């Protein structure tokens, strides 16, 4: 629901190591809000550089640091103004926050995936319609991906609200084994790509 929430959940090994060995030794939150934002910006920029010695990785880290800084500026302002949600009241901004965070993260992946900053600029230009082939036809694979994504979101929701995992544990072991085998086969088929080198070899 926020950039801070995203980094608490994503790439937890890198986040934990960076927090213990970079963010906290730099002062963490102990030396005021501005210093915390600066510390976080340094750490996220280094996280970008850690993924590869290229400007598009560095800018990916800078991009995240900008939005993380804006988030904490907003939180510090809320605290200073005394704005707090009363216990028991619904979070009306939760869904918009999740959508906004999703869009911010997805746009950052353009920098992460592009081979250089020039290509990243071309992709953003195409997204904005500044390209003769910006409107791409939607093939059958796009619908398959949409169905797959919707299924994953449905499973996540069922796990959260109807205790799907507990219900699955009560199923016969043979059924669970067969389902797991199908999942492994689907992952193996989807992962066949000889043109995708291991990302950290790019450093």
C-alpha cells in the first residue's frame, strides 16, 4: 500500500541486509526525518548499482528513492499536523494507495529491464503515444497472462479471507501431489527461454 510497504515485502534478503549494514549505521531514523530520507536515498541508489554497473540500474534506485522520500515526507507531515486515522474507521485511501504504488513500481521496471537509458526513454515515449507503433495489437498470450494474473490474485484473496491453505491441507495427499506436479510443469514450460542471461552476470 506504499513504497515503504513494497520494500518491506519485496526482495527481503536485500532489504534486510541493506537495513542492517547501510541504513542503520548511517543513522536510520535516529537523526530526524530529513536525515532518514537522505539515508534511504543513499541505500536505494546503492541497491540499484548492486544490480549492475549501468546507469539505468542506478536510475532505477534513484527513482525508488524519490518516491520513498515523498512517502516519508507525507508521513512526517501527517505526524506533525496530528492527522491520525481513528481506530475502527475504514481506510478510504487504501485502494487508491495500492493502485498508485503498483503503477509507480511497474514504471520503475522499465529502467530495470531496458538495456540502457536511451531505450528506457523510447519505451516511455511509446507509453505516452510518441511512437508510430505505440498502439500494439493484443495477442492471445496477453489474454492468457491476464487470466493467469487474475487467478493468482484470486488465490491470494482466498488465502487471506477464506483460509484456503487450511482447506487444501485437508485434501487427500494424492490430489495435492498431482496439483503440485502440474504447477511445477507449468513453471518449467513458462521458464524456457535461452535468450535470458542471469541478470547479475551483467555487472
